[in-house]
C-alpha cells in the first residue's frame, strides 16, 4: 500500500541540473587559477576540510579571508553547498512575492542567493531584495562576482552585502530569514556542547532569527547532517514552537520531536537528517573531490523550515484510524526474521516501518509515505510498528 505523497529531494529538473553542471567551469572563468596553484588545490581543499571538522578548534571565524582557503572554498565547498541546497529548494514552497526582502545570515559566498537563482527559475522575474550578512568581505565579494556571471546581470534581484557580526548589524525586516551552515560555526563545536548549553544556544538562535524577521516571516535553517547539529535543530525547533512558530518542513506535525538527538538507551544516536545520492552532481566537482580524497557518494543535511503563522502549513487529509503519514528518516536496517525496516517520524512519535527488502530500501530519504499501524511497539527502540 506504499503511497509516496511527496519527496524532500526529488530529481533535479533538467534545466536546473544543466545549470549546476556549468558551475565548476564558471568558477574557473570568474576566478582564474594560475596553473602553478592547481597542483596544490586538492591538498588545500583537504586541509580546509580538516579545519572545518576535526581541526575546527584551530580555525578562526575569518578563515575565508585567507586567499588559499577562499580559493579552495569557492572551488569545492561552495559548489557542493550549492548542490545540496538546490536539491532541497526545489521541494520547498518559499511563497515569496514581489518586493519581498530576504536576509541571509552568515551568507559567505552568497550560496543561498545563487542556489535560489539556479533552482527556482519562476522567481527570477520577481523584484526581490537580499541582505547578506557575513564577517568575511572577500567571501561576499566573491559571491557577488559569481552571481553576476551566473545571471549575466540580467535579473530583478537587488543584493546588498553587509560586513558585520550577526545580531550586531541591522537589516530591513525580512519576509524570509535564512541561516545556512551558520549556527554550528557561530556556537563553536556543537559536539562538545552539553544539553544546557545547547538549549541556551538554540534560544539565542531563535532571538536572532526573530530580530531579522517580521510578524509573518519564514525561517530556513540548514546545517550539516551530523548528530550534534541534528540535536541543535531539535532544540531550535522546540524554542521556535514555544514562541508560536509552526514547522512547515521536514516535520509533518508540531508535536514533540521523535528524533531529538543524543544517545538512546541502546547507545545509538537518533537525529533528524537526510541523505541522498550525488550521481547528478557536476562531474568536475566529483573529480576534484576524488583528487582531494574526499569522495562524496551521498550528500547529507539537516534542516528546518518554519513560519510565525500557520496559514501556509500543509493540511494533510485525515487518514483512517489505522493508517498514517510518516516521514522516512533512516537508512534501511535488517530486522529479525529476515525483515527490513526504516525509522520514520510521525505525529504519534517514532515509527519503525517494515516491509519487503526491495520496497523498503527503495524509499527515498525524506519521503512522506502512508503506512498501516500495527498496534504494537518495537521492543528494542520503543517505536510504534507500522508496515507498507
């Protein structure tokens, strides 16, 4: 009885994919790299990757002001972030209208602006105003140069870049406030944050989002799909809901989060994140990834899309008592008696969805499916049992 209601990461439209394929060559055109530096680029990419992960304690907030790192970021991290964001944006209803203002917190190289242009062609004719805030002027200037080349200066969007610290610079109240890969850097190493500190940081993030928004603003927050970022987003979700905000995606409900992060009783992490294959990412980007020994077969992210009013929230049709809609969260797992399952999120809490191997494994991450409630719970996880 599998029924796919929606997918968070549908295949990219043909024109979007074609435009994404041009990104690496367009970067080379806008930012020509002398041949003597090309041989060291993979090593610089690998070192920057280390500083962004295991060596983040050695990295300052202004690391993009260092020319070699900025070049590596623009050629590797920027296009990968563009790709992840495009895969997400094609499924979100941002409900932007003419003359709306969008504020991008920690915008870096204007990743959100560029991803929106690539993935949402229906918005290109709208007069929109963007206010991009970041500590790194070189990163923002690089982003403006790339965006100008991307749209060939033939657009109705006005982009302002503002150098400064988030919360200390002012911006026009925005219809949409974005924070893409920002809070994990702003609040340091989230993996070392205790639950009390995590809650405090989430409350601070809520305050910052509200500070740049207006009465009916929407918020889009995207973070790396690692356990502590998922835990932070769950705390942020809770903080937003306490202030009257409604979750639009990926949540199917506004009840307690079944994937709050942290260790379960069995010692495993259970956090909200999504993974999808990168087969349709630019081939030149895959080549650089391979040369840097950072191959990416899958992209992973965690995100929240919320608003202050519930008028835009999708109202799913009521199902019969024994069926419900669930959001697929985990990879397939092997269950006793040669069964297979996927953990899922629902308004009734954590769900363990079971079925035939081929069916269960082929459900895309983040898909919304209709399931039959079995009326029992998994003894290991405590999840409500359901089947396809």
